[in-house]
């Protein structure tokens, strides 16, 4: 189990500090907390308020705090609180590694170098330490014969000076004072660059070797003789500052180190050389060294690190990073006050001069000899050449230090390789290891590798970029729901790169190809993920950063991405797409069979197996190797209908020969299916219903059949003669009822002995009776509806046609199924579109010699619903396994399948549109449609009628010849309320809005039918409240509409939208606002919802559509509620014109002439 931070470093804190820190943590004193795997910053509300930093530097953990406790000891409560938080949130986990020591920054760099390894392993190592070069012999002490002053140390009393960075705007001279008392700890700088005071740096103790017994040696007496140019001396103060590079420290740490010293001048002699300690905010010398110390200050080395190197704690040791050394060392060299020392026991300091100019450039040469490769490194500047081992020290900041000079280095990002070759030059590698080295250099450096041997060259190449998704369950929910976490990578021709990788080049060993990252292509991949529903989580405080996906979308996303050759791996399982699909039709003696298979990699799955999985709703299959095969649903869907027609065997799907017509319609012209010769021959013999001739109207028919109606009569007769049922699916308004009445009269004339049963919605009973009286008066019609209907078939013996409703059929099916009927006809047969409903089941139980369905719904748009009707018309035609049942239960077919089945069923469906027979239609057709009140509506209407009838008759009896003023108002109110109740009771009182309205239901159904046929309709009403009820119903069905009443402000926009936009097929218009002045020729149908029995008013409404510019026939329908004041007024239109005008226009003079007999007639 991993050790926590608190467990590992508890020894660096006193128990009181830990207890206080626990208290701070428990009361949530952390006001700010920011963390990474190697760094923690926190601000703690306490007494005092403190800022804390904990950072993993190399293999050491460095902790700083601003409080006084931290200055006086190793730990403090604030640091312990921050450690507790890091443990709690899982941060700084790298610090729990056993390799991490308890020393600050320099200690982490001071590990002993690893033992030399084989050449091949050296290539693969990442950061080898600088190797120790042979120690050069000590230089002789500087002579004085050249006139320069030579000064010896040790003559003055020892003194240690503190050097402080100046406050803003302050200068001054370094005070010649002794350092007394406790020295302030070095300041560290915050993110704003400003120094923070009272912050102590500590190393955490633990496994640090005890060096107390070893004598500590400082860089001091006997201090060396130093020759320094006098021009570098501050003549005002007689002070100079010297900078020393202790080379033994540099080699040990692998990092450049600098010690600072100072000395003063007395007369012609220089005093003893003393360490110059850095302290912030103190007096400064009058020299240019301020800038140097500002650069060195952040890299001051603490006491523990100095002791680690065997140096006394004099506060004058710095270890600047590469970014600083690249600027600082050349400037120090140019001062003439920069020296180096072989080791602390060497009394001789060697000056370093600046040889800057052009940089020395690191160069690698590769030579192939059989299977070995010689790799040679060197430094080159212009035409000069230098061996790598000639330098004392290389700094990654771009600095070379030789025995006498400081020069610039350009290593092109291959600094590690330079160090490897410094004392092992050349390297002898295998070809494979050399290839690894070249790949590493190409990816991580900017070395010029254009002259590589052919065996090692990588050629630039281009490739398509595809995505790779690695999916797992996310750690956190999103808005209370589970989510998937997705890691994104990119595939460059076989090379994978993670989304956030900083690599700019990618290498493929096969073919030695080199790819450049295509950032635009990668961004396009991210954009596609967003379009597919992926969400990028970027707030680490709330959830894991990365791509997220709703689990319900995974299957669809995988299917889309696999088509584009993406790699998708979910919970370690790879998704695979099919690589090959095969299907064929073979014939037997009395059967056909469908065989085939699908290949996923090396595994083949039989087609019936996959079709069975598809029927169960599966979208994938687990393959033998544990991967997931994605079913080719689009390809399998072409066989979906066949699975409902045939029977499954082990490796095939078998069909009866009688089903050849459907098989042919479903799979012919499909390039992916092979046919044998026998099946092809059967296909040639297939033919549809042809040769149907128009039939004349039978004797006793009370009208004239138009030519298309005569053809319809002949078609129905042909179906009956063949013993198969069909669907008459003519457009609304073409006279389907007339054609069927002619057929029923024809059956009677030819001597049928059984009655025919016609089933319809309740609202059509009155229309059928009225049409029969007009066109087939000799037919004996028997309505079979209502509570007083007969409960046996005895009353049917003397009738020709029985009219009933779907509801009555459902309730009486137990005895109706025992009655023998000549014909069973379903009007508005979409009522049985769901094969599982009790109504559809009841219809299929009717015993009839011939069955016919009537529906104005286009077959092309609703073939799924038509299958249930065909189960009624021709049971078993669609297969024993129930294609109709499958489809009506929610099974899905492709558009091509639907079209194929439509062609197969085409002989059994007759569909004509108005456009096909428009030349035989009158310019304007008008029809009255009767609507039945719902039971609750009928009860409410009766109560309302009785109330007003009694009230008005009582007032009439008490008045004179004319109705009084108040009586007239009451009469208007009575007529208004009854008209409203005939439309919808909710128009009288909102509490009746839940009561069903027979008129509203029928109007909305007709609108929906016309909408599905692609027609447009105008809906007029004098009541805006009724229009709004229609509007609400259309809104609930998703039907688009335009609306116009007296409050409409965008009248022109509403008209334009209706005229030009197909998505708005309905225009709801109040008579007062839109009865005149509108050109609405986009409409073919006009609905009048309440009676406008003034002919002029009615014509004006119809003429909104039937006017110049109209190229199609116009059909006008008047909706009248059966048994209401609407029907009474309609029958009195010619005789009682004044009454009609009074109802519509509230004409008081007309009301004055109403007699008690008129009122009695209206309110009966």
C-alpha cells in the first residue's frame, strides 16, 4: 500500500505542529489550493494568514512557509495542513515514492552517477549525469612580474558580508559592518515577481546520511592568491566581488554552481577574501552586481544542501538553472571576476575569460559498417573542430567552460547525447540501436541529420489522420447520470500520438517514414466529436478532465466512426466492423432459401445468426477473440422483411414458393444478392393485376358514375371475383362511398343472400345513410349502433347493408363473428392500423366472403399501417411469422424495402389523387359533413337546450306580440350558447374543456389526413375561441399552421407563410378578420366549422381559395353537429332566412319576427 505524505514526512514536524496543522485542516482553513503532481500552493486562514509552497524538485521535496515558526524550525502547522490536503486530494503522489529523498533542490541533483552501461543502453537512457573528467594538474600561483598587484588572504580578521537586493528606487553602498545576530532567511519570489519576506526554506529530514562526524570544509582559508584587474574595483569603496565556479560541486551535482566572495582594499593591499552571503532588501554595492544577484537570488542553496556537498554554511552558494546560466555566465566572464576551482582543497583559482562570438555547434556523424554503426560526436565552429572531452563542463543552458574560457554552445536539444559521448566517443551500436537513437534525435532535437546513411534515413511522408477512442466509465456522474470518459489519440498511418502530446514529428519504423503533426486535421476530429454529442470537460475541480459521452449514444457513435476506420476500444475491448458480406437465393423443389455470411477479421458468422440477433434488437456481437463485432445493420435491414416471411434453419432462411412475389419485390435489383436460374425463371412469370375494365352503374343507382368511379367499381368487382381483398385508397373527395354503394347495389342485383357489414367511425353513420338514400335508395340499410341496438342477427335477415361503428364491433364481436356476411367493408380503415388492438382483432374475426378497406391515407406514406389492414383483407398473405405483426409492433424497414413491398401489394390497392382525375371534377365541390356529439357533450347540450327553451317560452307567453328588449337578449344568448355547445362545451365554460367534442375530433382528423396527403386547408369559424381550441390540438400533434383573427398584427406575414411554405398546411381564420380580401390559392380545401348560412358569406369564404390563380379544384366542407340547433337552422335555411340571419348577425329586427313556433322548432 502506498505510503501517504504525512506518514513519510511526519518526522520533520513536532507533535504540537502536527496537532495544530490537523486543527487547521479540520476547520477548512485552506482558502486557496492549487496543485499538480509535483507542486502544491496553498493559502491558509489562520493567525497569522500564511502562504505555503511544497514542490518536488528532482528527487527532493522542498517546503516553504511565511510564518515565524517555519523560520525557527524545520516544520510548522501550515505546512502540515497543506500536506494533509495533498493526501486528501491525491496530489504530490510522486513524492511518496521511495526514490524521493528529504533534501531540497540541489540534493535531488547530487545523486551519484550510475555505473557505465552498455552502448545500447546508453542510447536509451534519458538524463545521464556529467561524467567526471580527468582532473587537470593545479595551476601555479600567479606571478607578480607583470606589474599586477598580488594580494594574500588571511591578513584581515575574518568577516562575512551580507548582500541584499535593493528596494525599489534605492541604491547605496555596502556598509562596512559585521553581520550580527540571526540572519534573515533568503526571500523567494511569488508569481508576481515580487520578493516575499519571512519565508523560510526547509528540507524534510528522513533518510539523509549523517555527515556530522565528517569535517566540513568551506571555500576559505587558506584562501588562494587572486590576481584581479584593478579596473574592476569600486574605487569609491575599495570593494570588489568575485564569482567562483567550484568544479567538483558542478561535477557532483551535474549542475553549474557559483560561490560569491568579497574583499576590501586597504592601501595597496587587499584584505582577506570572505564569503558574500545573499540577503534581500539590504544596502548594495555601487557596482553593476545588483543585476547579477537578482538573477542568482532565486537559486540560493540552503544549509542542508551545502552540508550534503561537504561545504560550510556560508550562504554564498547558488545553483542557477539553464535559463539563467545562458545569460549570467557570459556577463560574469566579461567582468574578469569569474574564476573556477578544481576542488575545495585546491588553493589555485583560475580566471575565465569570455570567448563568446559564434557558438560551438554539436555535431553527430553516423557511419555504417556491416551491422554496426559508429556514432561520433564533436563540436564545430566555422572551420574549427573540437573534441568533446576538451571542456571542463557543459551546461544545458548553452555554456561551455574550458580551462580558461567561457564559450557559447548550441546543442540543438541533444544535450544528453553530448554528455553520453563526452568520454565514450565514438559509440559503437547495433543497427537497431542506432535506429532507436536516430528516432529519438528526430523527435526530440533539432540536429542536422540530413547526411544520415540510407539505412537510417527517415523520409518525409503524408498520411490521413484518423481518431482513436479509448472508452471507460467516468469516475463522476454528470447531472446525476452516469457518463463515459473517452481518451482521444490520433493515428498517423500506424503511428499513434496522444491528443495532448507535444510531439510535432512522428516516425514509423516500417518504411522509415516521418510525419508532421497535422493540427488542422486533429481539430477537425475534435469538431466531429462535438457534432456526435461528445462533451469536453475542462474543469478539473468538478470532474475528470477529458472527453465525455452519454452511454446511450455509444453504439451509434461507434457505428459512424468505424465506417471511417477509427479505432474504438471500450473497457479494453476493440470494436470491429465487417470486412465482407455475402448473400444468395437458392431454389428447392417447393421452396426458396436465403443463405449468406458476414466476415469479421478471421471469423465468419452465418446470415441467419446475425438476422436473429437483429430481430432481438442487438447491434453488436461478441467474437471469439473477445472483440466486439458491429452488426452491418444497413445491409441486414434489406432482409428484415424476409425474416418475417420465412422460417429459420441452421444456416438459411426458407420460404414457400407462394411467397415468391414478395421475395421478388424485396430483393430484386439488389447487387449484393445472387440468384439461381430457377428463381429467375419464377420471377419472369410474375405478373400483377391487369386488364381491369370500368363497370357500368347497376340498375337502381341514383346518379352517374364518373369514369374513374366506374373503373373503381370494376376493380372492386375483379377483386371479389378472385376471392382476394383490397384497399380503395382514393384521395378524399373523390367519392369512395359512392363507388362502394354502387358495388353493394351490384351485389344485391346479382342475388347475394347475405347482408353486408360496413364498419366506420361513429361520425360517419349519418353520412352513409344520407349517401345511400341519394345514390342507392333501394338498398335496405340497418344502423347497428346505440344502446337500443339488437343483440342478435335476426334483424339482419331482411336488410342488405348493416352500418355499425368500430366501438360497437368491438363490443359485439362475440356474436357478430358468428354471422355470415356477404361483404365486410371498413371505412377509415386506418382505425385498425395497430394489429394488436382489440378493434383490429375483432375485424379479423368477421366471417365474410369479400373484404374491402377504405382509406384516404396514401399508401406511399403509411405502408406500415397498411400491413395490419392486409392481415384483415387477406389473412396469411404476408407470411406465417407475421410480417404485419412485426411492423405494427415497431419493426423498421428501409425506404427501399417499403417501396418494394408497395410494389408487391400494388395489385391489391387502388389509389387515385385529385391531380390524376382533376379534368373530370367540377370547379368547386361542396359537401355537408354531419358530426355526432360525444355522450357528455350530448347530455350537456340537452340540459342547456331544455333550460333556454323553457325560459324563452315562458317569457314569450308573458309578453305581447313582439319580444321585449330583455327577452331579445335572452333569445340571442340562448342561440349563441347552443351553437357554442354544438361546437365544444368548453366555449361556454372552461370547466368543460375536458369534455370531448365530436366536431373538434372529426375536424382535426380530417386536417391530419389532408396534411399527410400534402394538401392545404383553410379553416373558417365565427368563434375565435373555437379556432384556438383547434389551434391547441394542432400544436399537440406537431402540425404547422398560420393564424389570423382581429388581434393579428402580422397579417401579411401569415398569408405569405401559408402561401409559400409547405410546412404550414393549415390556415385558421376568423370570419370577421379574413372572410374577404385574402388571396389564398395555395389551399385546395375549405372547412367551415360553424354555419354561415348566408350564401353570400359562405361563398366569400370559399372564394379565398377558389379564385383567379387557382390551378386546382377546390373542395368545401360544412361541418354540422347532428341533432343540434345547427342542423335545424340548416333545414330552415330557405324557409326561415330571417332566423338564419338572426343567428349569424344578431339582427334585432329579424329576431322581432320570430314566433313561438319558430323557437319551439329550433329548441326541440
